[in-house]
């Protein structure tokens, strides 16, 4: 995979390739005949696969093959599933175990799913990636298909950075209504119907998280319902989901049809993530009213009041619309997306490019006309005319225009107090950094950080500044407010208070205060302190071998038990090596770990199952719950030179010609290591998702600003703005809230641009 370095994840070699793939499936003809005679069967049959695009050419044997879908199984143009690890456990293509080949036989434009999922990507909602493929079975051309990313543990790892949580596939009648506190109440019911089907960790078959989630939705007391819901669900995920479905006219969903979504319990945040699924019935494809083009008409339906399919309850969406703060937030999201992200002029170029790319392959697709009589004239018309054909009530761009008109017409507000709906608050030593998103339909007058002493007396109040990013598709950045401030010794508690133009106040937290405290031992007193990636003569391990090593420093006043914590050199494998039971590090002490792959050999000391790369790589110390305690992307390191913090636990990293394994870094002279030039180095990794490390050198003491800009010249974040001494530095940028694209790191010295570097964020 010589091209894999161009992508944030190796699976992007499939889903980000700039070409239509070719998929060749070979299956015994008698088995293929049986599959077509029995389309409702989920039985997998032995096949072989060749996958080709402009980046890959892979042959795989022993692949499971079957028809997939629900109502589409009896269509002339069928959808297929390829399960790569059905017969060979662990078999994958670039990290992918399953390929879903969607025929999209009901969509004359063959683009609606692609459009919907691309929209979700632009607004930061985690959803399947999509690409196109020409599919051949036993050398017969079966037509043009969409490859839609399968939602499984690989999806979770790619989009959420972990895959240990429980994942449920939720199909009709998955209404999230309360059925009792016993988790078994949510197991298969209604004649073995599985509205909540556990897809991961099936051996444990633990439904307790889901039962608790549904209990909170249905039974939380009104006085705490928002806090209760936000303790179990990333609420903005679900509000974005509702907004996308309104904009795209997606009715085959939770709100209308109690159908087609996934729930993932993300163990890192101990909350559920709402994952969209199945978007072929969108942009005017409407089976609800057939060809009458009456009500409900999804281009003009009222987003607040439309009736659900069976007039039964949908407790989660009902909660959103019956809570003024959430209803206003939903309205704001819809209004922002409709007018800033969903305009026809923003999408026509992209849509037309897809149309031109897929048209030749669709023209040769003999299955394309078989279900609904589609032809290439219908294909062309389905994008941009007053299109009417049976179940397709609108052309693609026509639907966008009419949906935008009706949305703007129906907008209404509850005028709830300000919603502080995103909160990123961090404390480093005596510095507090506040980065939030807030919205009020009435307009925000001011947002203040109020600081209190131990007796709850107000010490001070500091105003946040509006830090709105123009031209963004991320509503969170459009609503952004930021602040950095120093914390005094007698500052004990704080809260964030917002006042709207009608003098209504709201606060975060909604009840009580947050407490200032030094970073906990898992966020500021355990450090990767020094590393050596090529050890020739510096220090030998107890067996006499000169191995790579790293040093951990405990800056706290207490001994810390490292048992069960992990070290890793892979971002997608945080539990790569685990500290054995009984591993302790005393207060103010240092612990040496040998990175030599000798973990399975009975010898003295701690030995990991990985080595370090002298060319530079990722390295992290990870807590038992897989949260990252400390990490870095270290640069190339010469033999017998170490790379460490200038002082123990300090943010400034330097090279040491005289390494200090197991001892303080502060006592070693580094004069000969001070840089002679000022330079901004390339970030690592690049491309990245969502974090990268940006190193730079200062030839002399100076006032330094390191900031990130988008290609429109707008500053999106300032990483450093302070007086710095001569030396080498490295700062981490987390771009989780920004869309994919090219960004510039700009280093200014004494207010003058000294250097710039291009960075590629690829999600």
C-alpha cells in the first residue's frame, strides 16, 4: 500500500479514491441461481473477489456473498453484501471487513444517498462514506452500484476512535418507547422481531446500557430532563440527524417510521451516539402517497408538526420538540444548514460532476431500466427539472429549492434562554481555556466566566469574546465563543453565564458550579518525559541489550499505580501494550520502559511489544478506560540522542546529546542543542484526523504566535501567543470541530510572518 500515507486511514483508499471502482465477484453458478430463487435468504455463499480502483488492485478468496436489503430483495436490480471474514477470520481489505453494494434501483439519478451522506460529512455528523463501483458477477456486468460504508466496529473505530462499545442496529419498530427496566425487555420481541439488534460484543449480550438510555428518555423528571438526557446522549448528534432528515425529505427514519438508525455507546465519553442509516428514500422519493404528490409532501412538509406514520409516540424526538431550548436549537441548525450549507448553488457543481462521472456506466447498465422503466433521458431530467415519475415526486435540485423555500417560510422560535450547547473547557496549571458554542434566537448580549472563592463569593467576571468563523459549514464554529484567563490562588469555582437581548440568563452548568483544580493524575502529572528511538551505546537493559526506551515521570505528590494502563505507538490501537499488575511509580520518580518487543521473554524490567521509529511517530500513554493521558508525535531522532521535555513535565521538547534515562531532565546542559535558525517544521502526521503535532524552532527569544488559518484567510485557532525563549517547541492541534480541507500553520515572530506550512485535514 505505497499510497496509504496520503490518507488519514487506510480505508480511505476505497472511500476517498477519485475513481469508480471495479468489483469482480466469482461464485459457483448453481449457488448464484439458488440465491436468485431465494432472495429473502441471508445465507452467505463462498465466492472470490477482485477489487480495483486507481489506488488498489486486490484479489481475495473465500469471501461470503449474498443478496442484501429489505423490500429491494425482489427487485430486478438487486443489492449485494460481501463479507470478507465469513470464512477467513480477520480477513479485510484496507481495514474493511464488509462491502455493501447498493443498487439504488428506485433512484433515477443514483445520487441521493451520496448527496445525503456528503451533507452529513460537511456538517460534522458521523455517517457512512460512499463511493461508486461497476459490479461484475461471473464476468457479467450487473450495473453501477454505490458502495456504502458498513456500520460495524470498523466504522466506530474510524469515526469515533474506538470500537469497544456496544453497537445496536435499530429497525422497525424501534421507537425507543419504555418497556420496563429489565434489559431483557429490549431483546427480540414481537414474533422474534429485533428492533434493537446488538451487532458488537454479542457474547456478553448486555442490553443494560440501552435499557437505561430508554429509561432516561421516557422517565426523567422535568426539572432535570435536559441534564439527564445529556448525560447519556450526544444530543447535538440527534438534533443534526433531525435537521438533515428535514432538509433531505428522509421519511424512512426514526421520527416518521421508527426505523433505520444505529446507536453506539461510546465508552470514552460514556454516552450514546446516534448514527444515520439508509438514505435512498430522500430528495422527493416518496412511497407514502404514491404518485398523487399530495400530503405528506416532503418538499413542503412542516418540520415541527407533521404526523408520524402510525400516530404513535416517538419519545426522543418528542422530547426535542417539547423542550424550548432543544426546539430552538433544532430550528437554528435547520436555518443555518438550509441557508449556509444546503443552497443549490453550493451543490450543483458537485452534483453535476457526479452525474458526468457515472453517466457512461449507467448507460451500459442493462438492469437500470428493469424496475421502473428508467432510461438516460429520465436520468438527465431527474437532476434538474420539474420531475414527476411515479414514486419520484421531485428532481434533485428542484427538491432542494422547494425544501429551502418551505423551511424558511415555516421557521418559528420559542425564544428560550441561550443554549450553551458545546463546551470544551480545559485547565493547564493556572490557565483556563474556554471554547464553547452558544445560541439564542433573541441574540446574545454577553457571555461571562464568573469566578468564585471557596465560600461562593464572586471574585471576578471575565467576558468571553465572539469568535465566529465565517464561511464554515459547521454551526458549532459559527456560534463559537472563546476565552483564556489566569486563575488566582483563591479562585475555587466557576460557571459560564449567558445573557440574551431580552435579559434572560442561562448558565453552564445549569445547576451549581464547576471546580478549579490542578490537572488530575490522568491529565497532567503523568508524563512521557524522554524517549530514545535508536540506542547504540547509551544505556543497556538488564539483559545487556541496547534497546529503544521511554521514560515516564510522575509529577504528583503520590505514588501512582500504572496497572492496566497502556502504551501505544498506534492511534487506532490504544491498548497495544499493557502495564502488568503491580507496576507503580513513586511521587516525583521516573520509570524506564524498554521498547524492544521482548514483552514475552522472562527478563527483568518492563518490555513492550513494539519498538520506536527513529524516523518519528505517534506515542501515547493511555488510561485504563482508553482515554489518553499524554501523547506526542515525535520528530526524527539521531542515534544515542534522546528527545525529552526541557524540564520534567514541561511543554517544551528538546534534543539531549547527554540523555538522562531515569533521572531529571533539568540538570543537563542543552546549550549545544539550541537551534541557530527560526523555522516552522512540517506537522506530523500530515494528512491527519483530527490531531496533528506542529514543531518549530526559535533562534532567539521572541514574541511568538502560532495560528491556524483556512484557505479563505480566516484564523480558525491560535495555538500559541506568548513570549518564548530560544529553543525547540511542539504543540498539538485538535481539529475535531473543523471540516476536511487544507489549512495553513502560520508562525509569526514579533508580529511578522516567519514561516508557513500547509496541512491537510482528512476526515
